[in-house]
C-alpha cells in the first residue's frame, strides 16, 4: 500500500528525484561507522555503534542494545547486495 502526500503547487515544482541527493549521501556514508552514536528505540540509551552487541553472522548479523538487549540493526550480506534494517534505531548521530 503506497501513501501519497499532496504538496503545495510551488514546492511540487521545485521537487527533485532522489538522484539529486547522491553527493550529500555519498559524503554522509563515508565515515567511521563504529564511532557513530546510536539511540535505542526501546530504552532510549545512546551508545557508540562499537558498544552494541553482535550476534549471528552465518545467515545475517544482529546488533543489539547493550542495555536492554533490543534488536537495533539487522544486516544480511547476500552477494551482490546488502540488506540493512535499522528499525530499532531511533536516531544515528554521525560526527564528520
């Protein structure tokens, strides 16, 4: 089910597609990920990604909150793709 949002006329005319964000996103995702601060959706604790607890790895990796054990991040590497699920993360703060 797809949700659409009506935009005011002028703002709609100024809208670009996602390709326009490529440069910004390339800069954003070129960082040392282990120092990024993750806020847990469950207990609201903030930790560097390096402090999360890693489980799994054969079928995929699960990163859990060190305080409440909630699943924060799921990663599956299935060549030639990676699948990333961050629904347990309330926010991710990256210092450039």
